[in-house]
């Protein structure tokens, strides 16, 4: 019994809280990012198409350091908007950066937002990865599975920081 209590207490103490990770300069601010991601892909029917989507994210960091987000994605196959509350959002702080990680059917995407020294400016970047020798598989906005044909990329990224709740 003592072992479980000690383990639970160690986890509680070591686990970061929402506010602990948020830089004070970002409290009560909104970060807007957008970028293109994708490349050539094979559809379920075997056609090779350009499978690029535009991603726009609005991320609000509350005065308590809680992260709220709205993501809009659009592609030739459709569009989707998702709003997420703290605890649901895939964004988190690590070393003063905002990080986003998402698995695909086979592979993963990681995005990061880095900030200037005064947190007035930002840059967005990302990587798309997969297990060596295997293609990346993902669900399109229409629910169809796509398979990468060649490398996928992140391009045309923009980022800005503003005061207040942009949601």
C-alpha cells in the first residue's frame, strides 16, 4: 500500500500543471498559425493525387495558463473545424515552446511554435515521420485512407501573437 501511495505522490509531484508550463508572457494571449502539409499520395482506388491540406490553428492561453484551440483544415476532399478545451487539446508547453503531436494511421506529425525573446513574434514548423521502409498512411478529411508516395512536407507557415481571446 505504501508503495502505491509513494508512486502516486511521485507522479503527482512530477506531473506539470497547465499553468506551470505556460510562459507568463503568453497568459491571456492568442497565437494564430497556419501552414500547408502533405504531398503526393495514393488513394484507396490506386490513383496518385496531390493530398495537401491547409491547416489553421487559433490557440488561446488563458490567464490561468489553460490552452484552448480551434483547428480548421481544408483540402480538395473537404473541410473540418474542431474546437478543443484544456485537457482535450493536443497542444502543450515544453521549454517555452508550444508542441503538437498527432498519430496517423501509420506515422506521426509533430508541430512546434517557437517564440521570440519577448513573445511578441513566433514561428511555426513541423515534421512528418514514419517507420523506416514504410509509407505514411492517414485518413483524409473525407474519411478515405491515403498512402504517401514520396516525402511529405510542411510549407508556407505563418504565425502571429495577439492580446486577448481570439476564439
